[in-house]
C-alpha cells in the first residue's frame, strides 16, 4: 500500500465554519499549510522563510498570519513542527479505509481466480473423457473386412447386366448400389439442380467423382440421406452465386454436422446456481467487486461521517 493517501475527505460545511472570521490572506495561508501537511503526512518544519515562499506570501506578513492561526488554535506547535489535529485523524482514517478496500479487492480477485481455475479443470476433464469415450467407441466398432464388403456389395447390388448398366452414374463407368441414383437426385434437388446435373454451358455436377464423395458422406457417423439433403438445402439457400462445381463444397459442413451429432450428451451443472437469474446475480457481484478497486480513492468518504469539530 502506498504511504501517500490518495484521497482525503473534505467537508465544505466544516471548512466554512472553521475558517469563518479569517481574512482572505489568512484563509489562503491556512489551506496551503493544511494541504502541505496532507501531502507530507507529517508536521511542517519551523522554516518560516521556506513556508512563506510556499504560501507565496512575504515573510513579514506570513509571520503575522501564522501567529493568528496559532492563537486561534487552527494550528499547533509540536516538537516536530507545525501540525493540525484534524489532519492527523483524516490521514489515519483514509489509510484504514484504503487498506480495507484493497483487502476486499484482493479477496474478490482470489475468488474469481479460483473459480476460473476450477472451470478450466472441469473443461479439461470433460475433454479427456470425451476423447476416451470416442476411443472406446472406435475399439468396439466392428471392422469391415474386404470379404464382407464385397459380400455386402453383392447382396445389395443386383447382378443383372441391364440393371448395372442403368446404375452407371454420370458416365463414371462403375456400378453403384441401387439406392445411390435416388440419393444423388435428392442431393441435386436440394441444391436446386435438375437430375441431369447440368448447371450451365459445358458445366456438369453429379458425376462419378461426386458420387464417390456422396459415399464418403454416408460413411460419416449419425448421417443419413434425409439429414444430408436437409443440410445441403440449408447451405444452398444462402449461396447466392448458384450451385457449386462439386459435391466437395458440402463435405466440411457435413463433417461438422456429424461431429455435432456425435458429441456426448450434456450433463447438468451441479449446485444450486442453475437458473439464469442466479447467473446474472453472480455476474453483478463480480462487477461490484471489480469496481471496489476503482472506489478506493473515495473509501474515506464512504465509511466516515463528518465530525463535529471544524477546521
């Protein structure tokens, strides 16, 4: 804590009552000496010539004014120099108030730090738990062998040559499952494109490469054709420059959607502060604690009432 008091309470009524009857010169010298005492926080040495210069007053006039102030008991002479009783009390009260305010601000800062540290720990634990859950999920997920994949393909795809010929998509040259043409058309419709995939002169979308990207979408966790088409329609509604050149335009948004759908369920916050009103009250309390530091300069006035004695 600084040795200098940043603020001293001055009550106009006390000052006017205490200086009533003094001449303007006496009042000017008196307030200057009092302010010097507040600044030094100690008695003023008996150096009349220097004090006269500080009060911007001739030495002879200063001696006469000083004699009046001492005679009126506005100032007292101590072994250490000139002093004023009320100055002593005001400095002690200001230091005490500043110390109390600083301690309150420190306790509030420590409380906020502890709370922030606890929340950071909870977030880190939640992140570690989520990674562990995802790892366990991957460990328990059945792996597809090449033989099973080929067997499933043979079960899902008809072997008739005519059907395979009809299932060639966009001139890709390879056979696809029976449901892919339907999903492809739904995706094109969600983009606002006709089933033939024509989006302009010599421009085409929905070829073999795009169908391959469609298969990658279907492999994402928790995604199905309905969700894929709905997300594509939502994105296309905000795209003002027309359909994209490739299905890969939607890959990143669909990956984010899959991640959101795969996130673990939320857990309730333990404790009693679960309603918005309590949260708002908590924030207001923190704001009041922050303001305490800014109010240190006015602490003396806040905790003390004007004394009965005058200057």
